[in-house]
C-alpha cells in the first residue's frame, strides 16, 4: 500500500492510493496515519478495505501534489522520534574525505522540521551554506528493543518514504561540530509523498534502490542504497540497542555523494532554487527554496 496524508498542516486527512493512483479515504478506519494506526492493526484494516473495494474517493483530493491541487503532508504524523544516520554511504565518505565509520553515526532532528514533500524549504536568516540530502526514510511500526536478528528488525518496519535531510553546513561544522545546529531549522525535513509498505518494494527490498536529486533541473545526486555502509536491518537492530524505537518513529538513513558541500563548482542553495528528489518505488518530491 501507499499511504498518504492530504490537507493543510495540522488538518491532514488519511488516504491510501488505489492501484490507479487515486487517493481513497481512510477516515472511517483511522483519524490519522500515526502511531496508533501503525501499531493497532490499522495497516491490516486498511489493506482489507482496499482489496474489498470499500473505500470511497477522498473528497477534494484530485490533483494532490500538483501546483493547483491540495497539499500533500508528510505521510506519517511527525510526533515520534526523527533519527538521522550520518556518513552512511561509501561514495559520500570518499567525497568528503571522511573515514568510513566503524559504527553508525547517530543524531536526532526535531520533529517540527518535518514538512510535506512539496512544501517550501526556508533558508535560515544569515545562512549561506544550505545543502540537500536525498535519503531513504524508514518508518517504525511497532515498539522495538534489543533486537537480535535482521528478521526482527524487518518485522519492526511499517514502511519507507523519501526524505530530504536539508542541512546548513556552516552551522553543522562551524559551531563546534554540533550537527544538530545545522539540521534543526524549520522545514528542514521534507518527507513523502507516501509511506510505502514493505511489499511495495518487491523481493529486492531496500538493497538497491536508486536515489536522485536535481537542483534547477541538473542531476547532482545519483546513488543507490547498495552503497550503504550499514543497511536498514542493521540500522534498526543497532538503534534498538540504544533507544526504544516506537511506532511512528522515522529513521533517515544517510545520503549518497553529490551534495553541494563536495562540489566546489556548485553553489549552495539560494532562494528561488528548485530541488527535485526521488527514490525508486517511493515517488518524488519538489521544493522551492525561500528566505526565512
């Protein structure tokens, strides 16, 4: 299934895409795509209703995601943890000159950085080094602690989405190396357009999904999850040793090479620039940069 939330911020309505790509109304099953839905049997109820043809078209959702259509919000209500993984692609490490880490680099982003996939991204005041990072996002579907096996980790995942881990590099590296200062600005985590359940990825799962970013039409990131230093099952197991993972938590799993920081001939993002990001099988995003 492909689950999404459509409507103004704070008033999004839950939906699932039909096989034809039409948003169908899930409000009879759940008030939101959130922790209660993910952990309380909501996915199973939604799938049963979808397969039985019992879901009506979501009113007013035609054209969702287009410039003249209704807003698409993040596909899961941003009320849990937002956990980031740094330097998790071999080509990214090589491009930045960093040693590949022996263990995952973990950081936390505020959940109020999360916006919809087509919402504007605001460049912070006085900042000149705002950068893009296309990433695979993992949404947790059940409480997970001290997981031992990949099978346990995979069973804890509700689904996957596209994320943009927008980062202000001057603040990330120029203020004592505290990554949180460069990643915590409003609008700095566009998420979506939809939450795809694991079956949508087929037998290959997350092993070799393509990730791409274009800025003003130019392809600047073109990687694959095959280049991850730590794959999704390992990351979920690893994190469960240090924190309880809860339904609705989101893990953004790192970015491949191609960020502006490593391309001296490419300027950082400026107001009016357009970012377009995509991950195979998970859809695409588009954000216009604006001044905060």
